[in-house]
C-alpha cells in the first residue's frame, strides 16, 4: 500500500510521524474523504473547496492545491484503485506541546487510497438509528481531526443495538455521526440548514441537486425529533455511504420499516450520476 507523506510516495511502513505532531497532541488538523469511482475522484472540486475553507478557518496554511490534487490522482494510480476512497489529512505540523500557534511549523500532509465497495446491502435494506443528544462543539461545519465527540456519540447508539446515532440539539435534529440526515414528508425533503451545527456534506449537496432535477422540493430548516419520528422516510448521506435509508429510529419503524420510494428514486439518480 503506497502512502503520500510529506510530498513523497512511500510504503505505509515507511511513514514516520513525530510524537510532537500537533495532530497527535491536539487533533490539530483537518481532513477530507473523497470517493473514487472508475478510477477518478468524485466531486473533487467540492472536496478541495471544503478543505480550503476549513484550513482558512483553523489557520493552517494551504499547500499548493494543484499539486495536492495531482498527487492524489497519482496515489490512486499507484494503488490501482478503481472503486474506493482517498483519505487526505493535514496537521499543523510538529512543535513542542504548547497551545499557542507557531507560524514556523510546516503542515504535515498525509494521504492514502484504498479499495472500498459501495455499501450495497445497507443501501438496499436500510439501517437502524438511535436518537442521541448532540454534545459536540459549535464548529461542526469544520472538517477537523477532533472527532472524539462523533466517536462517543456513535458508540452510544451502538451500545443500544442501533447502527448509528441521529443527533439532536435544543430540540432540532442535526446530523448523524459521519453523515447528514434527510426526512421525507409528502414528497418534500427536509434537512438541517448548512450552518455551524452540521458538516456541509458534499453528498448532501449532490442530493439537493438531484432533488431539484426530480422536482422534489427541499426545505433546509430546523426539524424536530417528533417530525423525525413521524416522517414517511428517513435517510442519511455521506461520501462513503452514499444514500442509506434509516428504517427504524429508537426501535420505531419508519414508513413501515422498509426503504421508501423517494429514497429509492434518489438512490437511482445518484447511481446514474456516479456511473455516468
Ligand atoms: N457529517 C459528518 C459529521 C461527517 O463526518 C460526514 C462525512 N464526512 C458528513 C456529514 C457527510 O459529508 P460528505 O457527504 O461530504 O461525506
């Protein structure tokens, strides 16, 4: 397995990370996960734009983005991946442990590319979710390495026998542990606005675009837990999972406990897009 690390392509075993890397001490870094279909990055431009936005927000200087994109394409080629994902992260770099930012630490970029099938079984059958209070910080729009909140909240749902959590804060449903959430009601989609309380998902945006093509109205607004439980359909979206129906919430069946027609229509449109 070939990794990209500090501007070099090298075997995973040869990647050497300093114990003083700020990513290791503070989770002080950012990342992206990009899907690879037919050997090419899907929605690459949108992922790089989000990477740039997060870097700016957390004040990590950007590498040459043209070079980075070329390096990731080369990584896909060297690993011979047709269907998979690229993970790329950038930490603030290496410095003795101290909270203040030090302008002299060059960022450390690391990336790998792996084969990864589409989760066809989950896409067809759906998953179970449990509602969990969203105790994360107020910058959920930034794709940073600080994922302990997401990790612990997902585990809460797993401990209850569900597959993922649906998070809610102050009465509103935000998103899932690593995906965005939509409900369907009377042929309309409802999803949380892309503010500081959710990650502005690339797949979320693709779905909003596909909905427009299918003439399905989309409402980006706060949505209550009661609306969620009373929805005709519920689904999540993410780069890795694509569009996955949620067929039970807190043990209660949604829309009869099977994937609904609107979700399936969107899944078909998504598949046409990625296989085009
Ligand atoms: N929300 C969170 C918290 C996530 O980690 C992810 C996965 N990156 C998403 C939403 C979905 O975003 P995307 O569609 O860009 O993968």
